[in-house]
C-alpha cells in the first residue's frame, strides 16, 4: 500500500524546489535584463550553473544515506534544477535570432550551451567525486 | 511606487505554473520509466512539447489584451513551461551516455533535441499566427 505521508513529503519537496527555481530564474532575468545583458546569455548562465549543480548532486550519491539523498534529489534535482534550468527558453532564443536572420548567433547559442552545459556538469561531477 | 498586490499576483502565477510543470514532468518520468521507455526520450518529448507550447504562446501576443497576455506569459511561459522543460536533465542524459561510451547516442540526443525543439517551436508559432 502507498504511504500517503511519504508521497505528501515527496510532492512538497518537488513543489518547494520548483517554486524557488522559477522565482530565482524570473528574478535573474528581470534584474539583469534591466542592466542590458542579452537574455540568451542570462539563460545560458542559468543553464550551465544548473548543469554544474546537477553534476555535483549526482556525485553525492555515495556520501549520503539513501533517505537524505532521495529527498535531496527530489528537492534540488527534480524541483529546483528542473525548474531553474529551461530548455524551451533556450530554443526560443535560438529561434528568435534565426528568424531575425542572425544565424551565426543562433549557432553560437546552441554550441556554447551544449558545450558549456557538458563541461560544467563534468566539473561538478568530478568535484563531487574528488 | 510598487503595487504590492500586482507583484503578489505575478509571483502566485509563476509559483502555481512552476508547481504544475514540475509535478507533470515528475509524473511523466515516473509513469513511463516503469514502462521501460528510455528516460532520455521522455525528456526529449517533454522538451519538444514545451517548445511547441512556447511557440504557440508567443504567437498569441496580438490576439489578447496586454493584461491577459502578460499574466498568461507568467503562468504558462515563466512558470509552467520554464519548469516543465529542463536543460540540466537533457545535458545529464548526454553526459551519462558519453561516459558509458555510448557516444553515438549522446550525439543523437543532442541533434534530435535541438532540431525537434526548433521544429516544434516553429510549428506552434505558425499555428498561433495562422
């Protein structure tokens, strides 16, 4: 049988993490857009920070108890990072530059996001395992 | 001066959207993982659906009043889609296959996600403008 209190705690952790992630993303985009930093570089930065933290989180697996780790995974991994990082806005920025005939910028956003995300995730993963 | 009630409504819309997005992503990953569908194809599907809906949402701009559109953008764009779609899990899947020496699968995940996201966003955008 399902343990309702465990399910409620799990959902609460995901909900709390997702609200914090969305608020932080919203706040960063609002604050730095006023300072005239291009939105696609802000989204790039949010996404590579998320990748770094996810790499670090996955590497912590063996250092924590199963219960603590599974709750941290729900709160930070599924909730916070799933919500802080965004794929749709990343593709929107690629699309927006493409339709405005700035194709080289579109390709730069794709290449730097994939490479940056990969490298920062690797960095977090090795830091956590070190 | 800031209008606190407007800020509260904005934050409520982002929070509600982000919880719904995170719960739906969590539920899809849990449900279909049991059915042995690879996690990277589930994340791919979640991300391209998000791109389609974002394209559709952006195209609705001229059909709605400024207030309704700005609130819809906060609830669906910033909250729901920002939280439903995920960049960090996408890069994790690329990294995971790469470190397990399944490099062709890593490249396939990258190519299909970027191309799929772009095409589905374009599809949503043209459907909304049609």
